[in-house]
């Protein structure tokens, strides 16, 4: 488990992987990029499997940009 969660580059790469695109920016909005509840669930599961950080699915809906999601994940990782 990574104490501080993923780096921004690692998290952005994961998001791009889930969307099936070569890359995303930190300002990419999860839902404007085509994300939905199934994609959000995949992201939550992948974050927990890769970095041991539990993310509430509601966080994906309330902090939809890659940068905002990453900040929330890092904060959750520090709380562990």
C-alpha cells in the first residue's frame, strides 16, 4: 500500500486507461469525458486494488475533475 496514494501522473494514467484513451489532463471532467456510474465504479475498485485507498463512489460525483479526484484520494490515503 502506498501511504500517500498515487502520484498525479499515476492517477491520470489510470483514468486514461479506464477511458481507453492515450492521455488525459488534470482538468478533464470525468463525466464530460464520457464517464458514468459504471466507469466510476471501475475507478473506485482500481484505486483500492492498486493503492489500497478506499474512495467513496459519491466522491467521484462531487469532485469530478482528475485533479480534484486525485486530491481527494491523496487525502484519504493520509487518513489511513
